[in-house]
């Protein structure tokens, strides 16, 4: 049977070797095999397995922490620029839905203003029509009054000469 374990070279820094050990251990755990690496055996019980995983995570976190510390210490201005760029992007992402909502509301407001203008013009035209109707009604009333005065004079004259008053009965 062929050896399925990967061979790790021991050259390089101590961190590189510890990371490669972690990678090999993770690969072997996936396959479900117990492998000895530099005199260490992978524990078979769950508690020991969890402890080894926690230890591996600690090593990885320490490595990341060291790299971040050196990165921040070296590139302070670059980090500030990066942080400002990220914050502006986050602000843009937060504001984006509100901008869409504002545009929708502005469009609705514009439509309402158009409707309002249309209705105000209609009200003005109806008021003008009402004013004209009142003026024509007033004019018609004055014409009717004049005609009534003329007709009342004619009615008086006709009453004087009506047949009833002109007939005399003798006897």
C-alpha cells in the first residue's frame, strides 16, 4: 500500500512548519486516519481532538495577529486610506436604499403637484364660469324687470277697456 501522507520539508521558519503541520493534520483528520507528525499523534477522543483544534486555532490567530501588527505598524497612512475607503463604501451601501426610496417619493410628490395644479386650474375655470353665469343671471333679471314694467302698463290699459266693464245691462 502506498504511503498517503504528504511529506513536509523542514526547511523554513518555525511558523511555516507549524502551519504546514496544521494543514497536514487537518487533511488527515478529514480522511479519518491517525498520523504521527514530528512525534505527535492525533488524539482519538473528542476532548483531545477539540483541544488540539483549539491549539491549532490559537497558533493561526497568533500568526495573523503578528502579521496584522507588522502591517499596521509599517503602513499607517495606507491603513488610514483603506479605512476611509471602506467607510465610504459602507456609507454608500447604507444610503443606497434610502436614495431609491427618496427618488420614489419625489416622483410621487411631483405627480401630486401636477394633479394639484390641474385641479386648481379646473377650479379657476369653474369659478369663472360661475361668475359669468351670475352676471348673465343678473342681466336676465334686469331685462325681465324692464319687460314686466312695460307689460304691466299694457295690462292696466287692457283692464280699463275690458268687455266686462263695457257692457251695461238695462232693465
